[in-house]
């Protein structure tokens, strides 16, 4: 906008409108208008404490409070011997007790007197037909569909074929060895002797697998041929897949189905799995081994053999465990994926989780970890494994997930796959373990990994939303309260809360946890010199008290709350003095400034912010204004710190003093020290930092209500600086400077300075520039001019060459149509009109009337705080 009458005359020659009308086109938005009301007391913001990234991936960070002897290792050796084959056996529905003695097999006539009687096969084929129907089913074949080229043999044909076969011939086909007894017993054992039948089945299964694994021939030679070959091998279960045409009599539907499924599994094992296992034994090239492992996982998945119910599970795992000794992370990754998918438990689960931990510990493996989807397997462990039984395995599983969460791609994938809910669910389980429980201490190690992972997850907006919705605030507070003596757990949880409390929704949820305030105070008292913990707790308290009056009340009502803050302030003030002296001695005078706030300064910045936010509450603010130690510490900061040393610390101290200076209570320490404070503010006012200048001017706006401070302002020529600030294009700067000038004009003996320094012209210029865009500032200008013109009998002698401009401005601004005709929404127009009617219009009308009548004997406007 143009300044001066010349510009206004040019505008008015073309259109009969006030010259300031152009300012209407630059009106503020409705939201800006609504927020135009300046709060005398202001909340203070600050940066979130910086958390450096740990350069190395470890189970516990380099700053851990846990000694090497009190924590599980991050580095360990892992070999095939680390796994336990005894725990890899498949789950069986029937567990049999071992025999007290080993049967002696009769292999010659010399053994006929043996005390162990072995049943002999029947001599006649007719006797075979008397075998129970269940055993008869085991001797039949069915069609293998498209899988094999064998002929379809109907049940009756099978029976005839079986009748025509001689038992001796069947024995010859199986081969006479020490294993023959097991095969024979399986064929001829009565069906009601289920325990013996199970022994035989398991024995044959074991022997057959050993033959195949060792590559032997001549023993249990299974071949998929036609009908006759199948009938010659009644003990070969893999040649009989599932068939709906089987007759089930005494054994029942359930037993027959189970046998049928086992036989189908055997077929798949020999055709699909065994060739791959042979490759794994023969290959020595890493790439070939990795490819074979990929094929193995795919085949196991295709055959529904992943899990605990797979009969050959023990043999498979035994082969995989041996490959762990090969020093190759890509291979070990594929092995870990298969082993985890086999749902191992106990020692094997711990070992495979350690294996995954070692792989993820190397940041270079992040790509292959993502490619091979190890995350899915680890999340499955997290979801399903028992906390108390497998807490150490979960520790390394969670450690691996923590490493993954350090990668942006994997972090997003974790959130998308529900990791937040799983981690919180695990935390709830841990929180249910009480301190007297034997697992309580060891679960603390797991909680460190969990909270470190949760801290990384909290970086993503979807994760933050899930944390709010799932009640993470209260659960984190429970964990913090239970682990108050565990510095590592406390640090990680406080880091999470520090990050999340910066967001309004989570901050509101945390504020509703009434126990959090006393908990934070307890932690501050317990870990007073633990800077990284203290600075974050104080930052959280600053967030809680920034916008929530109820939070201010709750915190202030806690016992020793303010004393705890002042004690911390004193501690870190002394630390900062020591550090400042050290830098001064080392670098020389004038070179003791750090680029960023020191650790001690950062704590004081956050502490002052809490005090400033608390002082917004009327009763709390009045109490703090009367607290000698609080005010003394704030003044001390202004004394020993320049704004060049630490800008944020000094400005926050000035803001807090401004808030406290608003309360004009008799016991106010701020008022007692007002001249000392004014001296400190003068140093700040003369700095090159505009933010510091504005804060100093604001404090002078409150303190200039007192004659001693007004005299100080005149004596130190501070009023000249205030008049100069009226040239600023910043609303707040002009508002604060005009407030000081208003208070100065109350004294009749000090009003002349406005004319001498060109103050009248600058005030009129401000009214022209800001006009209807800032009714509060316009009101303040009118009040200042009213006070100034109190004893003048002539408007011309009072306002000089600015009289006509001022007269035109006031007339136009009091015209409701011109002043309020702007393109705002309804809510904005209502707010805009309210400020105009209640604040600007009453004062402007009186001033206009005085100018028009040339003089007035109305008293000066009383001082009001800013």
C-alpha cells in the first residue's frame, strides 16, 4: 500500500473511495481473522530431542545400561550342533513305551530254540483271504490318476491277484534281510493289535527312508509300475494314494482316512522331496544350494508338508541343520525360512531365531531378506509362540524385526502386515507378568527389542493411527511403570512417547492417562542426570501442557511437581556453567559458542517451555509468578546467556517472564525484579535477532505499566526503538511496540516524544497499512492517539500535517459498509464485525469527535496489560 497523502489523492481522482481501500483486497482469511485475537499468554514450542541412529546393529545399543554379563549376547556362534534332532520328531497321536528287550530275529535253524517266538506266514493262499478287511485294504491298489501310468485295478481284481500270489514270492520281492521281520509282521499282524501295527509301520517308514537317503538298492525297492509290480510289494505304502472306493469295516472311517493320507504323503515325498534332498547332499555350489532350497520350500508348500504333522519331518530337518554350517547368508536365509515354516519349537526354535537374527544383523542382507519374505515367518513366530515357554527365542525374533524396521521398505511392509497390532499384543502379555514372576527379569530384554521396534514403526502415519486406536498410550504407561528400574526400557518407551506426543490425537490420549504425570515425575527424580531420558520426559510434559488446561492442572497438583522442575533446572544450569567454562578455557574468549544447544541447554529449553505453558492457567500462573526460585532461574538465564549463545533458551526465558508478568499479584516476584528484568531485556532488544527483539518488546509492554519501568525506557531512549519498530510490516511487532507507546502516553510529561521522533506520522501510517485487516492493532493506535491528544486545544497543533489524513482514515474506517465489505465466509464476517464493533469503533468514534471539535477534556485511556 502507498503511504502519504500524495498517493491517496492520486487514487481519489479516479474513484471517490478512501485511499486505503486497496488494503481490503488483501484481507486475511477467515481462519486468520478468527485467530486474530492475541493471547496475552502464549504457549512455547520447541524441537523434538534428536535421537542419533546407532551405527551398528546390536541386540542392545552401545548406550545400554545392561552390563555384558546381564544381557543375552549379540554375537554368538551357530552350527548344526546348535539344533536338537530329538525335538524335531513329528507329533504322534499315540506315544508308545519302548520294549524292555530287543527281539532276536530267527535267521537260521540254530535260532529255532530262541525264547522269542516269531509268527510264520500262512502256507496256503486261502489263509491270506482270512486277514481282516483293514489289512486287506493295505494290499490293494487304486488308480493314481494322471500322476502315474499304472492301470486301474478294481478291488475284486486285487483280491484275485492277492489269492494267486504265494507268500514266499512276496517275501522274495521284498528281499530277505534283517528287516524282513518288520515287513512280514506288518502284513500278517491282526488288525486289533493296533500298537504292534504302529510299530511295524514306523519301522518300515524309517528303514525305507534310510535306504533312500543313503542311496542303497535291493532293499524296499519302490517303483511305480503296473498292477503286478504293485501287488508284489504289499509293504510299499507310497504306491497307494487316497481312494473313495475302499471298503472300511473294522478299522473305521477315521483310521482308513489317516492311513490313506499317509500313503499319499509317502508318494509325494519320494517323487518331489527326495530328489531335492539328494541335490542338497551332492551340491557344493552356493547358488545351486540356494536354488534347491527354494525348490524344496515350494515343493513342501505344494504338498502341504509345512508344519508339525509331516511324517518325514525329522529326516528333512536333519538334512537342513547340516547345511547351517556352510558360511553363506543367502543360503542360511533360505534354510531359516524352511525351518521356521516347519514350526519347530524348543531349542530348535531358539537356534533358528538366532540364525534369522544373525542374517538381519548385517544391513547388506536387507535386500535378500525382503526378497525371500523372511518377515512373514518371523511375524508368524511373534503371533503364535508362547511367551513364557519361548521368551528367549522371541527375544532374537524381535531383535531381527528391530533390525528390519531400520529399513524403510521393510518398515512399510511391517506396518502393512499388521506388525503394530502384533507388537502391542505381545506388550500386553508382557505387562501381565508381575514383578515377582520368574520370567519378569528376562522379559525385560525382550521388551527392549519390542519398544525399539515400536519406536521405528511410530515414524509412519498409518502406524501412528493404529497406535492411537489400539490404546497404545495406556499400555506404554503400564510398561513404563512396571519397568521404572530398567533404564533401557524406560529410555525406549520415553522415545516413543516423545515422538507420538507431538501429534495432537496421541497427545490427547496420553493426557487422559492420569497416572502418567506422577510416573514422569518419578522417572525425573530417579534418573535426574540421565540427560537423554530427562530431556524427552520434559519434552512430553511440554506437549501435554501446551494446549490442555486440564493437563496443566493435573500435573501442577502432583506433589513436588514444580520443585522437581526447578531442581532439574538448577542441576543442568550448573552443568552448563561448567561446560561453558571448559569451552572458554579451551577455545579462548568469544569462541565458546556451539552450533546447536548443548545437552544441558536442551534440557533447560524444555524445562522453561513447561513453565511457560503452565503459566497460561490463571491460578497456576499467579502461583508461579510468586515463586522466587522460578523467577530467579529465568532472570539468571537472561543474565548469563546471550542470544548468540543459545537463541531458543533466551527467547523461551523471555516468553515465560512475559507470561508471568501478566499476573499483577502482590506477591509477584516478577514485579519485585522488574527493573533488573528491564536491564536484561535491553540487552536482548539491542540484538540483531528479530524474534528476541519481539519477545523483549512484549515484556516491556507489560512492565511499562509501572512508572519505574517507564522512566527506565525514557532514560535509556528505548522509546526511540519502539517508534522505529512501527515501520515493521509485521502485525505482532507493531502491536507490541504500540502497546509500550500507549503506556508511555499515560504520563503527561512523556507525550511530547511522539511528535519529536515522528511517532504520530508512523502511527497514522500503521493505521493506513493495517486498517480493517487488524482491528485490534487499529484500536491500539487510536487509544495511543487519544491519550496523546488529551491536553491539546487544536487538532492541527496536536497532529500537525497528519490531521487531514487521520480524519479521512477514521471516517472511512467507521463506515460499516466500507470497513466490513470483504469476501469472507459467514463465520469470518461475524468475527471480523465483532472485533470492529467491540474494540475499534468505540475508541475511533471518540477520537474522530475530538479531532472534529478540535479539543476535548476527556481523561486518558487507562493502562491495560498486553
